[in-house]
């Protein structure tokens, strides 16, 4: 069987700040991470070709005699997987100028690592095969909520094929019961679930406290928790160990983050290890109902999202204080700490400390000490590789902290 290798191309830069601290493959959309989806279809662990500052998190895996090298920004589906499985040696599957996958068996390196970090396939000597089926590809941070409904639908088939369902608890009310999958080992207190226009998945080890209201699609991953009276609608994913209260709409929270209290968060994406203070609210619609622009790290300017609804995009380890207000299309980097009255800027750099009244730089050492404490609360250890990654991100993003 060929070795499975996932590579990060230039799309890694387009997905910042979500990808500052991890490969695209380990970002979550739908129920599973992109890596978990590919590993399910190929029934093996995958290697990773990613940016230099992330190699400590992804020890280099030597290419074998036979390798399938797949673009990590692309989500698998059965038809696409079958076409990849039928690739012969030195064939490359493409969609226009997008390299989807290549079958590598020669002694020559199949990709080059550019100074900018991404991996670029060397396909001049490969026979080109054109993709025959539609697929999902994430190309911007807001794609994670924009495409989340389709991703949940695809992942639901994996859930049904691999997991054991428990009976629906009689103490809760369910509409559209055939679209609800509660895994053995989940804890459900009396709540209301309407899956008549969506799909609801509740994983083992997760908890729904009493009075929750869930409508349309929800993926509640392992050990995640819905707090008392939480209101969830739209295609929403709450990753492992996420705690959520208040009101959420069409939002993806990658994992290990908290929005435990009242407040609204819609059409948004949070990374891991984030925390939103009580009564944090996010605007996702402009008063004039116009299209929303957001900061792009790829072009280093405000860019049209093409969306009428777009809220908050927040990188790993960032936090905000109570009563924080975020404007439409706000982009927050890694290890930012936001507090105070008024709307902060729509682009908040990594390691920023402050709010609408101005920012200073959050000390790298203090940020790492806080991350260690937060990890410890989940019985995890912030290892050297994680610390080195945060140090690298601190240096990479210094150019954006121009307040002196």
C-alpha cells in the first residue's frame, strides 16, 4: 500500500491565522480534521510536509518506495478517493493549476520546499490526469463555516459506518430522529433537538446540559460540552473538549476552547485554546447589509470575503475579556489578549495586548506561561515543539505589531 503524505501548498498562507500553529491537515471542518478524513479512507496514518517552523510538531517521515502525496487543503469524498487510488506511478491528479494528488515512486524529489515555506509539486515529468468529480477545498479562513454544512453531511457517512449509536434519550425531544446520531457514552440532559433540516452528531464523552436548544446541524465532538440553555443553530462544529454557552450560529470551534457564557457568536471560526469572556458578542452582519471585507495575511490588505455574514476569525491561544465586542470580519492572530470597552480593530495581530484604546505587545514568555497553565487544566503538557512554534510565530508576526 502506498504511503499517505499530506502536503501544505500556498493555501497555508491563505488560511492564516488558523494555520499559524499547525498544518492545514489538522484543521477541523465538519466532524473530523482533514487528516482524520484522509486516514479513514486510506486506513493508515499519514505523514506531513509543512512549513519550516512547524517541523518540530511534524517529524519528517521519509518517502517510501511508493507514495500518495495529497494536497491537505482538499477534503476527500468516495469518488475522489477512488480516482486517487487508481493513479499509476508518476501520475498527477489536477484541477486546472491545482495539484490534488500525485503517485510518486521515483528517486527524484516530488516536491520542492520554497523559501516562503509551502511545498510545490514538481510535475513536469508526470502524466497529467484531470479530476472527474467535484470536491471541497478550503481556501480562506471563512470557508470553515461557509462549507461546514457540506462537510458535516460527508462526515456523517463516516460516523454511521464506524461508530455505535445509542438510543435517543426519552427525556429529550427530537424532531427528525433519523438525522440524529448519539454515540454510546454521551450524556444528554433534557433538551430540544430539531434535525428536520440538518444532521446532529453527539460524540462519546460529550455532555449536553439541561435546556439546550439545537436546530439544524451540529457536530459535538468528544468531551465537548453544551452548557445550560445553550442555543445552537446553523451548521456548527464544537471540537474536542470545547465548552459552549449562550448563542451560536454556523460556527466552527476547532477544539479545547471555551465560550462558556452568554453572548452571540455567528459565522465564525475559533482555533484551539481560546477563551471568550462572559457576554462577548460578535457582529456578523453590517448595518447596510453589504458584503464584508476581512484582513488577508496572504495579500496583507483587506479583501472581499464575498459574504454578507462573517463574524470572528481567531487563531490559537487568543482570549478576550468580559463584554468584548467584535465587529464584522474581525481577524485575531495567535496569543492575543483583548479587553476593554468599544470595538477593537478588525485586524488584531498575534501577541497583541489591549483593545479599542490601543495595544502593547504581549510578552512571549508570559504567553507561554499562560499556555502551560491552560494546557495543564486539560491534563496536557505544552512541550518544547509547541513552545518553539509559538516563538516562531512571535517572530514571524512582529512586523504587524507596529505600535512601538
